[in-house]
């Protein structure tokens, strides 16, 4: 996945891991580095853009590309009411992530903690 930065607003590749109602995202393809951040999924809101696909620049050194975006709005903790924006290279990958997030919330419900 690619994640939109909260400060630079650039789309950067991130290794994302869904675990115990959190999305952990890492700066590289290695889990040997500390996570760059975490998205709590407790009572989150999952949204898709109306047209499903948009064109954006992943990073200033790359050309414009298209991707399938989804956003997770958090409802707890220090990131309350923050939107985290992600893109997948295919609609199938986006659908898989959205289904996994919904399934994780249904499985853990109110017991969605680390």
C-alpha cells in the first residue's frame, strides 16, 4: 500500500500489517524496523472515494500514477477524528484490505485492544 503523509502530504510506499484491530505501517519492506505509526480501528469509519480511483503523485520524484484509495477515520486516542489515507495498486487489493478491516472490527468488537 501507499500512505499519504500527514505532514508532507506525499504518497509513500508502506509495509502495512493488520493485527489486533490496528494497522501498523512500516517505512520499508522489513519488519525489522520500528513501525512508523499505527492506526487504531476501534469504531473507525472506512470510506472510499465516489469514483473509486484517482490520479496522484506517489512522491515528487515519481510520475503521476493511478490507485484505488480508501480512508480510515479513527475515533479513539490521540489520533481521534484523524483520517489516514491509503491507496492500493488494484481494486482487488483495496477490497481485500477493506474486508479485512471490517472483519477485524467484527471479530474483536469492543475488545479491540493490543
